[in-house]
């Protein structure tokens, strides 16, 4: 053992020097700070001076070795402030609270909760000093903070929330006499939260005492005594749970409740409870609570007619303690001077005038603050009513907005469905028109192409060689018609594009065209141009245009030519026929132009073939007609080059 001590003596200085050189955030030093803070917290009610000493030690370590340990510093400062609060040193406690609120601006894990605890202690000090309106403003703002409203669970959050409820109950029932708000609703809220707010025995007893005071204030003394019994049970757990501060509070509350039940408890027993409570407060060395215990004991002694005991208790206060500073606890001070005047009113005590003046000053101060609090509560009531109606308006607006949004979505979906249906209907109509046009073209082909062949075959003077040639052309025409109807009639005009020489189209059309009149010639100007499109459809298109020109030409010629214009090919079919008026030209490709004899079907098909090419190329394919009465007609078809 001696060797171990010797080695430790040699090593200890080196360890101390190494600790001094350890970097910021060292786990061992942080653990030491946390341990001191825990000891300070545990002793806050049992021994306030020990709480102060431990907190000071933690602050010294943080200041010297861990300047960046913000959470440890704030915890130590809050412990220190609470210790001074319990010693009724309000000015020093407020200075420390200011430091905590300054540190809270720095980022740390517990900054918000520590700031809430500092502000709650400020509210307690404001309450003691009678500044009720200011205390309520601060407490109201605290009730809206995110850290207090967030779900709890950790010890520090539970401590802050229990302190908030204790402060709220104290404000409502001790400093306001339970006159503002729904007292029972407040108590129910605290009772509902109480089971989840586990911190330590001292905090449990503090919350029990606050609830007991609430029930006592509304006249439910049996419920208040239940909470007193709960505290007495905790106090009986032993040294680890015993707290003279909470013991004194509980005895005083039991006396309050029992004195409201005359006939069941002897007055001397109640007076003894008050006096025991007072002596315990003297043991705690808390001037504020010492004054409270003195007032309660003297007041009850006066109430039962024991003026001597009352004066003895008051004298002990006057001789053994200094009075609190001016307006440090105006409500208790006013009660003290009132008791002094009642005890000594019939005496020649020279201090009577001084006590009376002091009491009037305190009463005026309390009345002034009470008026400020009344004005504040009135304005808050108005604001709450306004907020209630605004909330209703907002809710109605939100509901209407949701309904409107739903209607808009439904309308949008209905519009989309109608558009789809419209497009489907248009496509179906277009296919139907194309099928009808194909049928009409069949009839037109039969009329224009097959009819002349039949006429030639019926001529008696026709030679066998000529008859065979006409029959061959007729056979080719029927084959083309059969192929075209097989491809086009089921699905409308199909589009099968390719690149081909335009001269091939001219040749096909010339072979499929029979001159209805010998006086009319058809001239196809040779071309080297190539084009892109559906070759069969273009053959049908050009053949219909040429046949239409031949029908309206009695003499002269029909000339077919082509020229390139940029990336397009312009096919021109010019005749020396009768021409047409402007009104006829504008209605040339319209369905209502079709007559009873079937004339006009071929040109409607021409328009659809050109549109089919334009839909697939997007290059401006079109068919145009230029004509003057008795001056012939020129049809220009613009199609795409490869």
C-alpha cells in the first residue's frame, strides 16, 4: 500500500500537467464537468450553497480547459442561477440568466432547452417581485417555443417542461389567486403530463406541491392533501430522497388544507404544522421562504387568537434576519407589515408609522402591477377571440380552397377526356371520309377510265389490234382499282412512302388515260426530277386531275409538266378548257360541290391525298387551282423532293 501511494505521489504531478495540456473537448474533463453539474443539480433544493459551489467548480474547469463546451457552461450557469434564486439573491441570478441567454445564441445540443430554463427562472424572479404582467408575457412566449412543445423523453426536456408547469401553476394560483383563466383546465393539463415528467425526487415533490396549491386554491382540499401524502411518501424513502425544502412546503400546505376543516383538527395541531414548516425553512436558509413561513405561522396564530405566539414569530424574523431589499417580494413583505401592524396596533411601538408607510408603498406597488396585469389579460382575451375567429375564417378558406382544387382537377380531367374523345371522333370521321372518298373515287375511276374503254369496245369499226390494246388497258385499270381498294378501303388512305422518278408517274398516268375526244391531245413534258411520297397515291392523284381536265376541255390540249422549287416539286396540269368563275374555284374541293351525277368525287380524293403527304412530311404540300372563264384552268400540285 505504501509503495502504491509513493508511486501515485510521483505520477500525480505528471498527470496534472498532462491534463492541463489536453485538447479542447477532452472526454475526461467533460465527464468531470458533467459530474459536478449533476451534483449541483441534485443539491439545488437540499443545499443551495453546495449547488452554487459545485456549479462554480464546473465553470472554472470549462473556462480553463473547455471553452468550447457550451452545453456544460450553460448547465453550470443555470445551476448557479438557481442556487442564488433559492438564497433570494435575485440580482445576481438575473445577471447569470443574461449570460445564459447570450450563450444560447451559439450552436449546441441543449442550447434551446437551457435558454428556456433560464427564462423560466427569470419568470419566477419577476413573480416574486410582483411584476406579474411582465412575468406572464415571458411565460406566454415560452409556452410557444418549439423546444417545450416538442415531444419529450430526455431528462433535461422533462425538467424544463415540469418547471414550466410549476411556474404556470404558481403564477395562476399564488400571485393571481386563481382569478384568470380556467383553473381546472390548467390543473387537468398538468395532471395529464405529470406521469411522463420524471426527473428526480425533488422535482416530483415540487410538481406535487404546485398541484396541491392549485387544488387548495379552488377549494378541493382533499385532492390537495392527496398530493401532500404523495410527497410525504417520497420523503420517507430515506436520505437519498429527503429534502428539507420540500418537507417544509408540504407541511405548510397540509396546514393550509387542515385549517379549512374546522372541528376535525385541533387548532394547536395546525399551528404546530405551520411552525414546523417555518423552522425547516430557516434551516434551508432561503430568506424568501423564511418570510413565507413566518407570515403563515403568525397569520394563523392571529386567526386563532394567539397574538403572543404571532408576535414571537414576527420578532424572531425581525431580530434574526435582515428584511428583504425593497420590492424583492412585495406580496410577502406587505403581508409581513400588515401582521406587524395587527399585532402592535394597540401598543406605543415607535415603528408603527414606519411599518404603515412601508405597507402602503407595497400595496400601491402591488395594485399598480395588478392593474397592468388586468390590462394585459384584457388585451390577450381580445386577441384570443380575434385569433379564434381568424382561425375559423382560415379553416373555411382552406376547406373552400380544397373543394375548389378538387373541382378544378375534376374539370381538368373531364376536359382532357373530352379532348381525347374529340380527337378520336375526328380521326374516326377522317377515316370515314377517306373511306367514302375511296368509294367515290372507285366510281369516278369507273366513270372516267372504264367508261371510255367500254365505248371504244362497242364501236363496230374498231380493229382487232386496237380492240386488244383497249382490252389490255381496261384489264390493267381493273387490276389497279382492285389493288387500291384492297389497300385503302379497310383503313382509309394508307401511306407507303418511297423515292421514285416523277417520269415513271407520268408514264403510268399516260397509259391509264383514254382520250374522250379526238380533238384533244395530252402532252407529258419529260422530267428528270425525283420525288418522295406514296407512288400509287400520286398516280391516282395525277390521273384524277388529268381526267378532270379532259372532261372540261372540248378542243385543244392538256399539258402535264413539272419543275423544282427549292426542296419541293410543282406538278402543273394546264388545259385549254372552259375555265371557271371564282365562286366555282373556291368550292372545287368541297364535298357539297358533288352533284347528283357523281361529278366532283375525284377532286375530293385529290385533296385528301395531298393532305396525307403534308401530314407525313410537314413541308407544305398543297394543291392549287388557277382559272378564268373561257381561258382554261391550271392545277398545281406541290409535293416533296427526297
